[in-house]
């Protein structure tokens, strides 16, 4: 508890040091209070621009807060330009830790000195993020068949687990308090959301898991002209160190460089939407950390104009039930079938069973109808989400924690699309993908694919059917025989009980007659 108190005090101290109180209060009705606080300047850094102060404060507070800043940086429709530009620096410019420490951690994770594996190793990291940093290297003779291949070596920041555990504990406490004091807190299931975030953050601390995520994604998009995933070098991966194929490209946030290289930005924006919906609805396995710092675009050779994915610590998965629910909702939205959306919410249990479908339909129509037939630049999904939130409050819609990652990724996709092509219509681009997937699920092709998928099980089961039927018939015959035997036993027991009762009655009468005669009493005329 004492450590938590110190952490809360640290958060408040950093916020005060960088003047976050002044930034927050300046946007409220009582802006004068923020101006009064500016008078208190002792130890405060108020000369830098507000965006820079916010970025540095998040960096000082650690990885949880950096992740929050990364998510915000893609939402330029919600943030002032100066703030968004500064938060974008959190993508790959977090201050690195000491290179000597990095070398020590890499050698410990790989179990060998660097000189035995690499012919060259750059001590200055090429990228530094909230959880880890990356160094470039070239395999040497000690790596066998990999000699001469370029590699990227990712190493975790030391001591991250303890820091993350403390911050997550604070988030859990805060979520519990909000659920108690805020009427919407319980409906939002904040503690479950924090628990899901806890799992995601701890998954990021295991680089073997990240390498396996990358391998799965690489298989899913093998031969695809849309997405390239680097190869993992499994012999050189451990929980704290990951070695993968080096990727060359242009960061997707460098719009002017992409234009100069001749990349078609409109096609690139459409490809991003297709990649996302393919991952979600075809594979049920999607890259869930698609902020600009994790995506490059190939500028030469076979990778030209193709997405290059990096950093696979956070991935999302969906069940078949989740996919069907989402697809039905998306398609209903695209077709403006708001009644179908309302019924789907009721049938799935997201709203109470007694909710009137017509009222929910009307509320959803009021939120969604204004956004259709508009280019992305004219749509503020932040405003749409706020209005949906207001509607959901009225109908007690429960937030589904398992879909939090999907929602976050969809927002990232929108942010990227806005940067690449402000004219992109996200809905029109996604609709053909969803309709194709639905046709595969409910049409003849879907039936054929499911039959093929189940064929191995049927091939094993079909030869056994005669034996299983024979066994079932035998079991049924034995069951009937047992039932008949039980009935006969019960009947015999009942007969025995009647005979015994009659014998007992006769014996009692006989005893009474003997006793009566013994005492010389006249027998009664009637017994």
C-alpha cells in the first residue's frame, strides 16, 4: 500500500511539474484557475509548448502512460495539431536505455557473447519504445547458414515487469472506485477491461510469445502482395531477446517521403483497410498495435508499396461467435438496417432482454445516419463514439472487454487512413470485404469449406458407425432387460411383503385366541 501511495504521489508530482494541471484547466469554463496556477512556477517546466510538456510527462511516468499517448497520437481529429505532432514522437523516439545494459541483457538472453554470433552490432539503437529497444546487427560465421544476413535485435528494458505491475495495480484500484461512485462504471466493466489490459501488457514482456505471433501472421499472409512480415530467427529468441530479419522501408507516418518514392497513397489507404478486415474475419487473428511507429512501407524491389509490419507484442483473437456478431452488425450498419443492429444487440445479451427494439433502433439511427455518404475527412468518429456512448448509457449496453483490442485497432486504422488519404470512405472500402466473408459463411462455398474442414473427423467416424450402432442396440437391449428384471424383482418383493403381512395377521389372531382360552375367558361371538 505504501508503494502505491508513493506512485500516486509521483504521478501528481510529474503532472504538476510539467503543468498538466494548467493544460487541463485551460480548456474548462473556469480557465482562470489554470492561469492562477501558472503563478506557482517553482520547479515547474512551463516554458516548453504544451504538446512537448505532455509528451515528456508521459515518458517520465512510464510504459503504461506512453501506450496511452501512442493511442492518442493517431486521433488527430480529436487533438490539436501541436499536441498530436508531439505525441507522435512517442512511437519510436522514447529515450533509450544505456547500450552497455542492452548488450549485457542480450548476451544473457542468448547465452553467448555478441562476438560469437554477430560480425557487427550497432550499439546505438535504431528505435526505442516504451517496453524495448532495437539494435541492428549482421550475423557472423558463428551463426552458420545465417552468416551475412542482416538482423534486428530487440531487447526488453530491464525492470519493466515491476513497474508495469505497480501501474496496473493503480489502474485496477481506480477502476474499482469508478465502478462504485459512477453510475456508468459497472456497466462499462472497467475492472474487466483493466484485467484484459493487464494480460496484454504481460504478453508484451515475453518476446518468445511475440515471435510466435509474428510467425503466425507471416503464415497467414504468405505470398500476399499487401503485407510483409519479417522472419523470426528462433535459435536466437528468448523471453527477453528477439532476433528477426531486418526490414527496410519508409515509416508510414512520413507522408512526403512516400510521395517522393512514388507510392500510391490512395491505394495504400485502401490496402490497410483490406488487411485489417482480412485479419479479423478471415484469420480471427489480428495485429492489435497498428500505430504508425510499428508500420513501414516498402520503397523498392518486391516490397514496393507493401505494408511491412513490426512489433507483434499485442495481437487479438476472436471466436466464431464474435466474428458473426461483428459481421452482422457491420453489414447492417452499411445497409442502414438499424433494426437488425438493435435486434442483434438484444439477441446477444448486450442490452437487457426487455429493451424495446424500436426505441434502440431509433437511437442508433440518430447516431449513424449522419455519417454515411461522406468522405473520411468529414467524419469525426470521436463524435460518433461519444454519441453512441450516450445512447448506450440510456439502454444499459454492456461494454464487451474481449472486443477492446478490436475497437482500439479500428481507431488506429482510421487514424492511418486519415493521414494517407483524407478522402477515404472507410465504410465503402470495408463493405465488399464483409459481404464476401458473409457469403463464404452462409452460402454454398461456406458449406463446402466446412465439409472439407470436417472431412478428417468424418473419415475416422464413418467406419466406426456400424460398430457403434451395434453397441448402442446391445446397450439398449441390456437396458430393457435390466428394467424388466427390476420390475420382476419389485413384483416379487411386493408379493413377499403381502404374504408376510397376512402371516403376521394370522399369527396375531392365533396368539390372541390362545391367550383368551388360557385365562378361561369366553371367546367373543365375533372376532
